[in-house]
C-alpha cells in the first residue's frame, strides 16, 4: 500500500510539474507575442500544441503569429483548424478569409467572408466582394507593367527603392553587424538601414553602401525621400534621436519622420519634426513635385482607422503648416502607407483596405475635373500579387521605377522589383462641322483593324471628343458618322512610336448632307434688348458666313430666321424680329452676297424661344439674350 501511494504521489507531482512547466511556457509565448517577437513566439506555441496544452488557444495564437509575419500560407493552415473550434470568436472567420485571399483561394475566401457577415460581423472597406468581377478584371486587363532584374536584393528585407541623380536609395535589413549581431524581435532580422547603389550596377551592396552621415542609427531607419535640389532628406526612423530611445505608454517604440541636410557629402543636422509624437507612429515620407507638401502615413488620432495617409504644407523656411487627412476616398479602416507622387501629381500608395488581390496592394489615385481625388485604382498584376506589395516609386521619365513585395520566388523576405511601363495608348480626337468648325456631339466613332474588322465603337461627348484605347504596333482606320453628315475617316498607325507616347490624335471633319443643315451656334448672331442694329460681335459672325458663301461654298443658298425674347407685346415683337431679319439681310448683301442666294429673311417674334423664358417667368438677362437671335438655314449646298 505504501508503495502504491508513493507511486501515486510521484505521478501527481510529475503531472503537476508538467502542467506548471507548460503553464510557464505559455506565459513565455504570450510575453514574446506581446513584445511582437512573433518568430520566437511561434516556436513556443508549436511546442505547446505538440504537448496538447491549451491547444485551441495555442493554435489561434500561432495562426495570428503567421498573419503578423505576413505568411498567409501557414496562417491559413492554422486558421482552418481554428474556425472548426467550438465557440470560436467570429473575427477568426474574417482572418481565415483574408489568409485564403493571400494564397489565391478567392472562392473559399468569399465563403468565409460571407459566414463572417452572416454571423454578425461588420465588413469594412476591404470587402472585396463589393466588386464581384474584380479578380477577373484585374487579371484580364491589358498589362502595362513589366518586371526587370534587380541585382542588389539580399536574403533579408529590402524595400523603399527610388532613384535620385543616378543613385538608388533603398532600405534594407542586410547588415548583420560586425561585432554584435542585433536582431529585431518581430521577424528576427537585423534592423533596417538606408543604403545606396548606382543605377544599373550589378554589384551586391554591403555595409559600405550605407548612406554617409547620421541617418542610420542602431534601430530602424528608412525609407527616405529627397528634395529636387538634393540637399534635404526626409526619412523614417524609430523614435530614437541623440542616443535616446522613447517609448509610448505600452512600452512600444513608435516611428518618426526626421529631416537631414547634406553637408560636404554627408547627411547630418538631424531634425525631429513637429508632426511626430511619442504616442503614435509617423512614417513613410513623400514629397510632391515642387517640394511644398510632405505626405506620410500615421496612426495618429483623427484618422479613419489603422494607419492613414496625411499631408502637410512645407513653407519656404521649412516650417510645417496645415496638417490634413487625405480623406476616406483614400483612407479606410485598415492600413494605408507608403505614399508616392509622380511628376504628374498622381498619388500611389499601399493598402489592405481597398479591393485587392491579397494582403497589401498598390493603388493609384484618379482625379476629377477640379483636381480632386475621386477614386483609386488597383495597379493589377504583375505589380500586385497575393502577398504584400508596397513602396512603389516611379522615375521622372514616367516609364521606370521600383516596388517591393514578399511574393514567392524572391531572394529574401521582402525584395525590390524594378519595372518598366508601357502606358496605355489611345487614339483621341474631336469631330467638327466642316462648315462652321463647331464640335459635333453624339457622332458615332468606329475603329477598324488592318483587316477591316470592327474592334471598337463609341459616341462623341457634348464637345465632340472621343477617346479609345488601342494596341501598339498596329495599323488602324477610324470612321466618324452622323445622320446629317457625310462620313469621314482617317488611317493611322501605332507602329514604331516612343514608349512615352500615350495618345495619337485623329481629328475628323464632317461635311453636312446638302439641303438639310442648320448652321450651328457659332454662326448664330444676337441683338441687344429692343434693338435690331448689327453689333460688332454679330458682324464678325456675319463676315464668317460671307467668307463661307464666297470662298468655300460658292453655290450655297440660305434663308434667314430672326427672333426676339418674350418681353413686349406679340405684335411688337413680330415687327422687331422682321427688322432684325432685314438688317441681317442688308448686311450680307452689302458684303457682296447675291440677293438670290438668300431665299427668305423672316421674323418669328417670340414664337420660337430656345428656353423657358416665357411671359411671366423670372429669367436672367443672359437667358433672354439667347432668344434675341438670327439663325441661318442652309437650303442648298451645291
């Protein structure tokens, strides 16, 4: 009996010791997780799963580790187990959907997103189901961007590349240290520094490629941007300056944007900017074309959620004024970052809150008529993938540039990719009336290929304008037609044109079909209130008609119709309109137009108003003016 009791006590002690050991291991894993040491935390959570200790919880934490490490394949593997657990929080449905999206399982992702919504979850702006054809449209769109070889990537994280004066500046974790190896706990990689290499160089870049001066510290530094004159640098860095590291209330070291100046070839005079704060992160600086605005990403209060894009004015003395959030066309409840503006003022940025292909995608902004941002567009493949795609930059030529991605097939965790761009080419033009050069709206435009096959058609807008996307290295024929006009066409080619060229102009002139044409508004003349004398502006229009009839269309015959506004009695307006018709007729005859070429010159009083300015209506003077007119009808062209 004593032996049995002894064995029983030993078993209890062993179980207690084991439980105590696993409990301590879970505490260690959670501590690592809370310190953002996800690589090490994942190792311990896997051990807990192997020991079957608090397994459901450990699997959830392990899946989250992989999600934070931007590893959707492993995240999806463990989230698949998590969503089968009893009473699992519905947020894991959403996390599973996102991880599936990251491995291109879009249909499965949609199923779990719907389950999240059906369970009461609120889907934010990154509900990619809002555009059911998005994936198809992105993969089916004509490719504009083509990837080029980059020779300076490392096995670590590399991103933030941009060119300045034939030098590529980029951010990298490649420096493992000489005497002491310092690693960042989140991903167990060395801290980031800023490096340079010559454009086109095929040599690897080591610690000797770091920018000279005081930009690089013992913590994270980069990415950077530089003013057009090459004398001022803005760069991201951990909240560390003058050998002092500052933390927020949670014990985290946030990011700040600093400013440096170039002195004797070295970046120095490091300046902490007033947009920074210990309580939140400010990072990813970008400048507009004339260096008067600083764009950046921040999770400061007042945003839409996650990290937002912001802008602030830079005064000539370097002072920063008038901070603004870029608004909810760009910013979502998720993360936006890495802004960049090209020479045309188009803003590019990364986001996991807009409709995308995977995790972070790269987007460009679309501007309206008043230069306001009205929408964003996904750059599509191959710039975007099912992984993180970010830190886009474009060189001043508008054709080449860089971005970063952690997609499969790279050398390290994040790699820099170079691209060259073949911009969308389009044919555009204006369809005009050959008689009066007025634009013709609603004219049908038909595009044919070299074999005569119709490949596109559209109608001109109210200004007679059209635009159609076309392929390069092809021959085309474009035809304009309209019921009251004779067709016109142009043959043109897109062969052997410069890559930078984005449009080919093909304007078209339509001659009116004889006997049915009313001259357009350009040749309408107007009169002052209660008068019938020919004004100076009317004389200019009449001179055009004289020139048209004497030189361009010597056989053309017209008739004259004159009108008044609604003010005055009906009989008085009838007489006034006749007087206007007579004065118009007399002017044309005085300029040498034969009387027999004007069949009639009639007055219609107020019977044919062009708008609603009838008796009793409160109309502006400019509206009444439109009714005080003489128009010309072509009776015969030849």
